[in-house]
C-alpha cells in the first residue's frame, strides 16, 4: 500500500530495527509458542507484532515534527494499565553479558591505544572504529580518547587510526 503523501516513509533504520525487535519478541515467545500457539497462529502473529513495532518506531522518529505521531504515542501511553509490571531484561541477554565479562580477550582492541574497536566495514573490507571514551565512536585514537573532564590523551599520535592487533590476518 503506498504511503499517503503526508506520511513520511519508514526510515531504513526503523524498518531494520523493527525486524530486530520483532525477532527478539518472537524468540522470547518461543516457549509460549510451543505450548499455546500453532505454527499457523504464530505466522499470523509475527507480522502483527512487526508492524506494531515499526509503527511505534516511526511515531518516535516523527514525534517532534508531526502531531499525528505525538497523538498516537500519547494515546498508547495513556492505555498502559497501572498493573503492568516494569519491563525486565531477558535471561538470554543477561547471560550474554556474563559471557562477555568472562571473556574480555574476545574483544578486538586497537594496536595503538588498546581501546576496544569494532569492524563496521562490509565483508572483506574492514573499517575499524573505536568505542570512544565519551560513549561515541571515532576512527582516530586521539579523538576516541576525549573525555569532557580530561580532554584528549596527548600521548596518542594524531595520525593513529583504529587498527586491530594482528591475529594472523592482514588488516
Ligand atoms: Zn586506537
């Protein structure tokens, strides 16, 4: 169905995130699905969940500039019953935190500054960025070291860029 002219498109980011959240919901429902729902019912439920999540993300993205988005989210919020418990994190997810805490050596670190780095490049074309001290991301080692209270780490060369410690692969 084409969007009405005055409805902004669902952004690719919101569309992708709706898929990821819908998969999280689907996986969290797995036991319930097995016990209570047929595969056909689950197949019917999946797009309902996915589209509802996409709608809420779209409304959040457009909330500042579009009254309809504000009204929609405000209405949903007013419907939340006071007996709903506060959300909690899933056990599977918490276990992945425990695993990561026990295996810090599995994080890639920069050969220059030892900060944790991520490869955000496409397949076969690595592109490394630091997880910066201020919570953002930076390619440059010195830029990544910036903290509002302390400034930059002047011991880091301005030319250094995120580079993984060699692990037997070319970088
Ligand atoms: Zn670095």
